[in-house]
């Protein structure tokens, strides 16, 4: 049975200027995501922006959180408003929702699920940085919550290109449709 892909939303995840700067191909990925955003808008698919953010000083991060605690000292003095700034190349417009998460998954510490349920969204189209981070964690949680999922493989990036390849070709297909931007725009 073909899944019902009505009531879709495009999630643009962790496309923050500070994060994009960490990727040598950041402008390439943001250009593709920008095209995905334009296509979604043309098809009246809502675009939800998900950013990772914390209060100033990052009190949400404990010493047992290996991933975030390693960055806590470096980021604690940074303006969280600056850290959470979405890159202008994919910037939201009036009506787009910005959702702040506190961990890797777009669901954790955010009101994403409340918004999705209120708008009767059942199909998530995922983009973002990093493939092995926010995209993988969000996909796994969304699958457990019975959402239909599409990943735009070339609208995701990872600091390790081999990890990106393995995750998008071997892991994601178990729980999601994996398409390129070009394939998705023809569906």
C-alpha cells in the first residue's frame, strides 16, 4: 500500500549560520535546501525551521551529555541569539514556524510534535545538518511516532562523507523514502 503523503511539512533542521560555517560545503548544501524550501512553498507545503538552542550559559547541558558538554565551554560565552540565527540563504518568511530544540532530535525539548498534530501533519520531509545527528535522530523518533518520512539526501550533510553515504543508503531506507531534491520535485 502506498503511504498517504498528504499533509506534509518540510523540516529545515540546524541550518544555522554558525553550524553551516563548520562545513566546507556549507554554501552548497544551503543552496540545495533553499531550492527545497522554494519547491515546498510553491506546492503549499508548510516549512518548519528547527534550530538547536539554549539559554545563555547553557544550563540545559549537564556533564553527562558527551556531545553537547564538549561544546559547552566554547559556546557558553557566545550569544545564543547569534548561535540560533538561521542562515540568510534559507531564511524563513512570515508564516514559517521556528522551533527550538534542546538536543539532537527535532522532537526533544521542543513543541514540534504539538505543532505537527495541531496541523494534522503526518508526513515529514527532512533536510539538515548533520545527517548522522539531527536527521538520523529525528527520523528514528518520527518513525517510532508513526510519521511517514522522506529524506532529501542531497539536502543533508555530514562532516564525514562516508557516514553520510552509509546512513542515507543503508539505514534511512529502512524507515523512510530517500530521494534527491530533483527526484522529490518530480513526485
